[in-house]
C-alpha cells in the first residue's frame, strides 16, 4: 500500500489520520500525521510521527517514540510540510 500526502489513513485502533508530510531517512519512510474526528471531517489536536516497517506480508506503521529518532527526522518533515503547503 502506497501512502501519499493528504491521504486519510485509518490505524488499527480505528482512529483516522491525515498525512501532512513524509520524508525518507536512513532508507526508512517517515510520516507526520494529524488526527481527524471519526467522520474524517475535522482535525483533532493530536499528531504522530510514524515510520514504515516492512513485514513478510507487506508493511505496517509504527509510532516513533524515541526522542533521538524524532530529532533526526523532524527538520525533514517540517521541510516537507512547508513544501506541500506551497504547491
């Protein structure tokens, strides 16, 4: 499954998130997400940085909680966010 900027994705806990930015760091794809209401119409003030992990049957998204890892990707995610807002 390919994830693109502005896609709405539903996580395994059934919460919906809008993909705001993406970056590639050390051959791993990272996404900056913002939570949406259940109907997907309004923004909730919860954000997440997640990364793709490859599995035998595809891939899964995992929340990044390590402060060092967040620090490594945050500037690239902000740059991606800024770029996407001006296109």
